[in-house]
């Protein structure tokens, strides 16, 4: 039995879960999320808990069991509390600003980069003197939030020599020494 898949998911107050065919819908104060569930996995919603089970012990079904349990758990947490990611721009002259759901990034290229974010994501930018600019993204959808953060980060990944680039707040960049360390 899958260690993750067999754990029940408790449904907190204010969250409703409904299932129609192979689509599971979770509604809460932060929003509504839907997820397709493979027919090999059966979902049971009763007594304020969601349990997932599988019919056989085949490798694919075992993989789906843990996967869908984790996805449904992320949906329940997302519609109740939401998810938040903070990105930090490290580098001289790197700036970020937003108008609604459009982010404008100045990352040392000849032109500024404009990104249109999905409507499910709320964005806020902070620029304080003598501090690195921050991009704060919030959403109830963990997958979508991770994809958007990855896309923003891909414009300037942190480099190991000076540490410049877009990184998550609290992320540690492994630094390398420069040319002078090898010369004798």
C-alpha cells in the first residue's frame, strides 16, 4: 500500500468537495479548483474525509495512488489557505513593477520583459531602498503558481559567481570562486 496514498485527507470547515464522473471539484474561501482523477483510482468522500483507493497493485496504479492523493491534498490546502511565493531580484539595476496582472522586469537586457499572468494569480511588487526588489505571488493553485515562478525565474537564473539573478527568498545559491583561486 502506498504510504502517502492511504492517508485520509480531512475536509476543513468552509471547504466543499464534489465529484462528477472523473472530475473532482474543491471549493473554498480562496477559490475553486478542479482535477481530473484517473478511473483506476476511486475517490470516496464521507464523514468529512477524502480517501483514495486503487483496484490492483500494478506499478502505474501505485504511482497514481500517491500522485492523486497529493494533488487533492494540495487543492484542499489551496482553497482554504492559499499558497504564496516570493522571488527576489539580485543584481545592480534589476527592477520589477506591476500594473494589475502584468509584470514588467528590467533585468539588464536591452528591452524590459513584460509578463501577462493568469487571473488566478495575485501579484505584488516591492522595491525598497538598499534592498533587493521582491515579487510576491499568491494563488490557490499550487501547480500554476510553481509554473509561473519557474517562468519568471527562467529569464535570469541565479549564477554561481556573483549570485546575480532571480531567486526564491531564502534560497541558498552555491557559490564558486573565480579565476584567481586556481592560478599559482
